[in-house]
C-alpha cells in the first residue's frame, strides 16, 4: 500500500481531491512530472511526496483552520547560535507579533522519534508554543508548556481559538447531558431555555441596542449547529465562553458562518452577530451548558414561541401547538412514507417535524434499525431525507415564524425543507410573490415541489395558474383563532364568505376561511387534523360551517383539549377536528365512500398538561421523582397517548382501535402504532 493512498488516514478524500485538482503535469527529462502552485509561495513547485504532504497541510491550515497565507512561511530558517542552516517546513506566525513563530510543522519523512526531537529543538530556538510532526499518514500535535515539557494535544487550535481552548478539557454532547443531569439532581429542571432567555433579555439584551429575536435566534441556530457537528464528527464543542471577549466574538461569528452554510435560507449570507463582545460573552456563558438537541426539539420550542410571540404571532391569536397535542394528531393521522403532508399555519413547524419523526421510525423499523437517544442528531438513511424533500411542506404568513420553521425543518430534515413564506388564505396573489427574485432564492426549491402537487383548473389560463386546489394526502394545522378577514378580494373566492341569501359577508373569521382553504389542499380521500375554538362545534351561529364540512368530509373524530392547553397565552377552550374527504374513486385517492350515517369518535382530555400559570405538569415516579423517557426527557402529564410504553394507553390508541374497527383506509392495512 503506497504512502499516497494512506493519506486518507490523515486527510479526507475531499482534501486529497482538492490538491489533485490543482496538479499540472510538466515534462522533465523526458518524463511527465506533477507540479502544483504553492498556496503560500505562489509559484509552481514539483510535487514530490514531501511537498505533497506539505501542500495538504497548507490547505488544512488555510481552509480548515482559518490561518491567513500572509501569516505562513515555507522553509523558515531556524537559528542556533550562529548556525542558520536548519529550516522548518512550515511556520505560522503569531497574529499579534508577525515575526514570532506560533506553530512549526515538520513534514519530512523522518521517524516519529527523530521528528519530535527536531521539533523540540526548533520550538526551543524560536519559542513557538505549538509543534506538529506529520509524515502524511500520521500526525502528532504538541503544546510546548516549558523548555522541558511537550504536552500532546488532540488538535491544533483554529485561528479563532486560543491554545487553552484546545488544551482545556473539551466539552462534548455527553458533557451537556452530564450538566443536565446535575441540574436535575439540584432540582433545577423546571428552569427552561425560555426562562434563561428572559433573564438574558432583562440583564443584557434590553440594553444592547439590538433586535432581541434576531440575536437570540442566531445564538440558538449557532449552538444547534455546534451540537450536531460535535456529535456527528466526535469533535469538541465550540460554543464555549472562553478567551477574551474579542476572541470569543470572532469564534462565535465563525461558527455562525458555518451554520449558515450548512442550513441556508434562514439568515442572509452576509448576516453577522451584532451583539458587542461583552454582551455576547454574557449570553454565551448563559447558554453554553444547555443541550438544545433532544428527541423532538421541544427544548427550543418554548424559546422560539416566546421570541415570536413578542411580535406578530400572539396578536393574531396563533400560538405554537404543544408537542404532546401534535404527537396525538400525528399518531391519529398516521402518515406514511408515500404520503404528502402540509401545515398551512406552521408556527414552529411542529406538525411537519413530528410527521417526519413518525415516518422515519417506520422507515428505520423496516430497515431493522433503532433510533438512538439523540434521534434528531443522527445522520439518517437516504429514504428519510428523500421523504422530507419530496413529501413534507409548510406555509406561514409571518416571516419570523417561517424562519423558525425553516430552521427546525432544516435541522430535523438533515438539510431538507419545503417551508414557504406565503399567505395561505390569499392564494390568488401567490404567483406575484413567486416572481420576486429574492423570494425565489430562498424558497424556490420548495415552491417548485409544491407546484407539482397542484390540481389545474379546467378553465385555467397558462399565464394565470391557479393555486386553489392541491392533491395533498394529509394536512395538520393550528390556524389563528383571532381576527376577521375583511378585504373583499381575499373573501371573493371563498364559499364560506357567501351568505345563505347569496350576498357576500363583509368579514369572516380567519379560522373559518382556513377550514375551507385546508380542504382545498386535500386530494379526494385526504385527511385533516385542525385545532379550532370549541365554539365552532356547538355555537348555533356556526351551523353553516359544520354543514359545509360534513358535505365534503367524513367526520372522523373530535378531541376536546384541556382548557389550560394554550396558557399562559390564552384560556380559549379548543378541540381538534379530524376529517377525511369523501372519495368513491380509488384512482383519485384513498377510499372514503360517502355515507349518510356513520360512527364518530369523541374524546376529551382529562389530565392537565399545563397548570393555570402556563407551566408544564410532569409525571412522577412512585418515589416522587420525575419520570423520564428513554431519551432522558421528562414526561409531560396527559392522557392523549401512551408515552413510549411508560404511561397508559390514551386517546390516540383508542382512536386507532376505533379506526381499525371502522375499516378506515389509513389504518386498515397499517401495522399497529401502539407502544411495544
């Protein structure tokens, strides 16, 4: 096996390919000899084995570790008394003292012991605190603590790091789990990320002269990227409060830039962290010990809801749906790998993210794989990412909510998302929005995928496409409760805006229009779960709405949620309506033959999940400690479903039994979803 092939042990295939792409062949003494333009010297050099290793190291120092070529010298003379004949292969100079060596790298084909001794003498002569020996296959990095002691360290610091950051005990995801366990032992589990952000806002952000939503969103976004990268690559965490404030600012900005590249379309490419170094240091210090990733991302959901509700969300009567309600809906709708899913008022993307999780578990089981306790952080099989790319969609009119949703969908979907910034109700203007270049830059891919699912109207003109009807399999949403739509042009297409005498309504509640609009998204046999105010189910004034739904759908179920569900935001009593569109043609979609009389599933949540002040209520073990699931997370109290076999069967399991007995299409041939 050649040394060149073995370079894959130290350097990645991408690094080797990048070097090979720069190679040119020159004739020398009748033979073709490889040459490359040196990244530091700027001239062509013959690519012998030693030079090949050097060029790979130069690329890593510059591209991976961020050292500017101007700080690097090749064949740097090392002076021993009057002797200046020795030369170091690569020297990186100190950032603040441009003539003082900071890193010395030797790539000669010497034995490890000889290489280390040579480096030791070079470091002594120059005072360089870092030394690297590499033969292209292996590498060793040392920190020169004093003239007599070289301490091995696991990696070179990046240009935005100090040696102490690398030398100090590194933090990993397990470190964050340990911190979490310590907080639990100390009884601090109830202190949420939202509480932390509120404290930061009071103590720091309120006086920082910045947009609180934007800056906290950036920090959460950055930390999520750091946690995922650390877990997948086995590297130490970079979101740490170390070094001076100025060094920290540079380090976090670099990490934020990496996150933007990994998850595009959430922030502008040139967006920067705008907190001052001192303010940033306080915020990073507050967040660094908190693990944001968990099995369903609900740790950050409260934080995002708090941030978004400070602006437009709460004013329109829409609040993020609790994860336990979402899980119940997903279990009852039972999406499959071949089915499309959409949320038309997506908030923080809970319905779409949990639909992904539901389908991914089906895929993993079919492949004989099990989810780990860090399910959301694991690299998924191609079938999982294909499902997200092709089948999962979300829409919201609020720009901040869309960015939160895109963030969570990109993270959960392993880089895939079809979250669109559109006004669901004002679909006649979608084409105008889609012609804007900036909008297309961010949402173009998802928009093209959604367009493929629209049903063309018979009278549709090619230059004026209609976006009224789509062929979606499943829709789950929690539309805004409050506010009326009064614009006549928006109301014009809606049947529910027409009175019984044929005249048009001057104003119609948003949630009513969402019901009609949502049904337009569904193919024949498609199914919907929608959260509605309880009054829609029993107010005499809403009889027309109920008739409208029953004419178009089979009512599958109505589940009454606890009155505290949306506290502290609102005490409005809500229920979830589950329906399936009538369909007698199996070629058009799942069969749901129209019946004059049929059974409906009714249930009401009895166990409160949220207390009167809006705090989550957790289940306890017999000894009084709080119950935790296999992922290490506290189990919220409710009777909506069986939580991973730790609690009793609930409403979702009772509905599954009902659905199988009724022969409903989406459970008829499906394996049981009940916990083992």
